[in-house]
C-alpha cells in the first residue's frame, strides 16, 4: 500500500483520486477542481502545458537520462548557461540534484566544506525561527519545526532567530566567529506558516555576512520564479549560494539546483583532490528535467510572467480588501501567495471538503488557509478561489 506524506495513516481521509489535469484544473472522476496549491507550489504554468509536454517528449525520444559522472549532455549544459544569464550577480556555478531537500543538503555541505577547505573550524549555522528547508536530516536540523523537536530531540549548532534586525545583530555579536553560514527562506517563509518579511532584514544580513565572512544561503525552493512578486529575492539581495527547486521544471519532474557564486566555487577549485565537493545524486542533471526546465524558463520570460504575478497580487488585494472575521488573526498577501491565519486550527477543520464541493482544491495546514495558484490562472478563477476562502467564514 501507499504510505502517504505527513499523515497518520490510521485516521487519514481517502485522498481525492485524480484522473486528468489541464491548465489550472485537476479532474476526479466526477469533479473539476481549481488547484489552488499548484501541487505544492511547483505547477506555475498549469498542467499539461503543450510547450513543456512537447519538450519532454522530444527529449525522451533522444534519451531520458545519463549520469553526470564522467558524462555530460546538451540539455544540462544549456540549462547551466541559461541559469547563469537568468540569475543575478555571479551566481554562475550550478550543482544539480533531484529534490529541494537534497539541494539544501548540498548548500549546507558546500558552506561547511568551504570553511574546512580554508582551515577554519567554524561549526554553527544561523537560521530563522519557523524555518523550513526540507525533510532530510540536516535540512530538518536547520529548520525549526516542532514536530522535529518532538520526534528527534534537541539539536546543537543551530541558532534560530526571528526576522528582526536586532535579533540578527545580537546573533552576530555572539557567534560571528562560529557561523559558517546563514540560511534563510527570503521574504516568504512557506511551510512555517506563510510568514512574510521585509528585504531590509536581508540587506542587513548581507552586510553582516560580508563583515564577518559568513556565507549567505537563500533557500528559494519555494520563493524562486516569482512567487513573492520578485523573480527571485536574490534580485534584491544577492546571496553566496542560491537553492532552487519546485517551480524549476514547471512542475514536470523532481529536480533542483544549488547555485554557488565565484567566491564559493574558488574555495573548492584547487590542486588538492580533498578540496573537491563529494556529492553526486544519481539523477542530477537528468535530461528530461533539464529540457523541460529550459522551456519553463523560456515561457517565464517570453510570456511575461512577472506581469501575470502582479495581476494576481492586485486582484487578491482587491478581493480580500475589507475581509475580517473574529476567528481570523491576519490576512497576508505577497505576490502570488495569500494566507489567512486563524487563531485556532479547529476553525479550518472541514474546509478542504467545503472547498472541494465548490470546485477548489485546497490544503490548509495548522492555522493557515492559503492559496498559491498557478500563474496562468484567469481572473474569474482566482476570484472563485478567494470567494471560497471567504465563504468558509461567512457560513
Ligand atoms: C519544499 C521545500 C524544500 C524541499 O523541497 P523538496 O523538493 O520537497 O525536497 C526546501 N526548502 C523550501 C523552502 C521548500 O519550500
């Protein structure tokens, strides 16, 4: 049987069975649902996009995969070149992997080894409160999830701070000679509860990281490709290492990339073989994933997705304007993300089925009802998603 994610298998409800998907819609045998979650935020172009499907079919007719150990190919070299041009600053060195969590592992390993390669014994990571960086062990360690503490106990060597400048400065005052990196989901913390914060915090972090020679890592697995209303938060403040996943392939195939700047790459580039980065996921640089990622980025540029996202944000602000309810703590909106935070998780119990019956797929968690829609959504479809969210409170 299938062991489903984040579920107590004994009490979970039957999952909705999807038989087809196209555009913003997923289809069960008898219903058509707008996917307001974009399949965990990755499906930015909607389902079954003809250009992306064509790209992956064409590549499958040539070859689907060869390993990157000792081999290379056109889709992966083209994607690395494309990312070099598409990403800000000197984020030019692409290490590919098969998922966001692994790409985070690679980023942390890079940062740690960057320091050991130069003989430094730094042993601590700075991270944010409510951080989420994936489900593998090191990613969980730098994350700040109560479930982790509950299941695996306390952890050493990670300092968690709120997104406030004073806390940031205080952490650096205390531990500046022990941090090897600061890892953050920039502007928008997703799985920790759609928490939004200001770029000024990141600018100050960049200054302090420069001052104390600490590597700055942006985990843009969720925020990358426009979700915050910026192409990348890295366009505002440039990190030393950038992690991309989720929307990277337009939702077609699991693939991710850890992109290093020149300084980080130089920390490994040496005559000493022990200074090499010892990592290599089997499916890194997968040819299907790379060919579809290339087309996904091309669509993002030529179809002016940033304009689509601005429109989504404007419509969302208009529709949510004036919405209040005593059970609602806050409504937060940033780019292509809207979150209604309630005081009591019980308030959202039953909402998923309520939305389903009205033609919307939603997946609230804890105290958060949210939407991260595919960017190709039409205005009336977006309005429907937001109406369903509001109607839940107006019953
Ligand atoms: C989803 C997510 C990850 C993990 O990516 P997977 O592909 O699920 O392993 C890491 N960081 C952030 C910020 C994410 O949202």
